[in-house]
C-alpha cells in the first residue's frame, strides 16, 4: 500500500506540473504572437501609449506619472514583503521537527524526505517571487525619474526624442513584466501547498488554477492597429485593445 501511494506522487505530480508549464508556454506564445488577445499584451500596449502621453508635457503630467508609478512600487513592495514573510514561515515549519507530519497527508509519500522536498519547493517559489518583485521595484524606481526628464529641452532632434521615450517605455514595461512574473510565482505555490496533503489535491488544484488563469489572462475583445510615421520616415505600427470583457 505504501509503495502504491508513492507511485501516486510519481504519476500525478508530473501531470500537474506539466499542465501548469504547458499553459504558461501557450500564454507566452499568445503574448508574443497575439498580444491584443491577452490581458498582459493589452496592458503592455496601453502602458506604451501612457508613457508617451505623460512625456509629451512633463511639466503638466509629471506629478500624475510619478504618483502612478509610486502606486506600482507599493504593490510590488507589498508582494515582496508577503513573499519574504511566508519564506520565513516555511523555513520555521521545515525546522520545527514535528512528529505528526504524516497525519497531514491524504495520499502519497509520507516520508520525511518527501515532506522536506515539498516545503523546500514552496520556499523556492516565495524566494523567487521576492526577487522578481524586487526587480519590479527597481525598474519602477528608475522609471519614476526617467519619465520626468525634459528631453525636448535637451535636444531638438526628433530621433533623440523617440529613443528617449522608447527607453522609458521599455523600463516601465520591464517593471510590469517582473511584477507579473512575481505574481505567477505566488500562483505556482498553491499547487505545491496542496501537494502537502497529497498528489490528488495537487492535481485538482493545478487543473482549477489553469482554468482560472485562462479567464484572467485572455481577453475576448479585439484590438485595433495604430500606425504612425516619425520624423525620419520610419513607419511604426502598434496593436491596441481594450481590457477584458
């Protein structure tokens, strides 16, 4: 019976991990190839428009831009603080040496080694979330200064204006990407937490999480194409879209 329970971990856990990884690979493909059909892609496009609009008149929009970026920094700080707090909690549980750990499991491997592996993977998820949110804070902090640079007064060359605005856009977008990745690390910790109670709850959690993330990540409204030509005659096209329905 014990051997059969161990086999459940070897079968169901890889299936759950495969579902999560396959979904995120599919989501990455959709973001790259069809950005207007994903919430992340639509938000990225609108962030690009927002940064350029804020930099058109720094003296008028500077305070609004900094306050908006500060709100993003606060959100990343909250997630980073939560991640490091949960990491400390998991570390305490790993070293507690409780003798009743086997009673927590429903099915699967009940050995101390399996228990340590599960808690270690949860700890890794929280540490990764902490580091990713730190990077998000880093990029947003840089952007809060760069977005107020009076680049139009520094140079009259339109190409320099385009390059400066594009650098700020890239900085803001990278901050949002790291924030999204940090949030995904939290999502990955949920199946690992349910794995403590056995591979069956872990598999059901992966399936439920994939369905939930699908409705959170996919937008059902089409976007539009915005094309413009800069001073050098280079035509740039951007896809835009509205949010989720």
